[in-house]
C-alpha cells in the first residue's frame, strides 16, 4: 500500500530502509524529544511494520516518507487504532533533520489524516508531543488539530519525567476544514 502527494510517496517500509532509519535515529536532533532506538530498535520497528501489514483488519500503518523521485526513506508517519468502538486513531511522524523546514512532515501527515478520515472511517485522530517540542506543537496546529490536554510527567526520557501535550482533530472538524 502507498499514498501519494505532489512531492512525496508514502509507502510500506522495506528491509532495505534499515540504514536510512538508523541514520535518522542516530542524529542528536531527532533524539532531543524521543528516545533513540539503536540498531536493535530500528530492526524491531521494521519487523513490527511488516507484521502490521499482514493483520486484517489493519490496525496499524507505518509509512516510509520518500521524496520524489527518489525512493530513500527520509521520514516516517505512523497511524494506529486506539479504540475500535470510538474509531479513535493516533498519528505520529518523524522527518530526517536535513529535511526540516521544507514542509514534508505536514504534507505527509495531512495525507495520512485524509486516509484516516476518508478510507478508515476515523472519528477522531490524536497526536502527542513533548510539552517543550514547540515545532511539533506548531505542526499539530498546522494540521488543524486542537490542544486537548497538558499531561504532567507522562513520559520518561533518559531518566527524566517529561510532560506531554495531547492534540486531536474530529472527523467533523476535518470535513469543515476541507470545505
């Protein structure tokens, strides 16, 4: 499965993406607000992506973000079902620091939100970020998401408890924004 935008192709991960993901994970900029996975964690991430693609009905999508015309993974967007009954999904993203400021993350995330609401019948999509990660917070706002919570000490990062922000967008909000 893959999704397209004018500049990007979002596709299933491949084993060949290991080096690109490991290089992105190894950058200090990407580790500021997220734990580094290391080689074993990147391998486990790719194995989890392969397993998720086989489950029906599908509850988890992990897309490699590639910039046209190349096929190298320069980021990722994940989408996971949180609650079947309420049709609640969670989105997350990461883009290689060399690609920051080019709009790739928002372009990819907007396409995945469209997929969630149009193809998966999502009622609500949520996202979390470290409370100090202003770039991620601005990105969620750019996506049309609104802040629902500031959660205290919900994330442990390098031995320190960190606050998180919860943002969300409802299907009705998405539809209104697209009109």
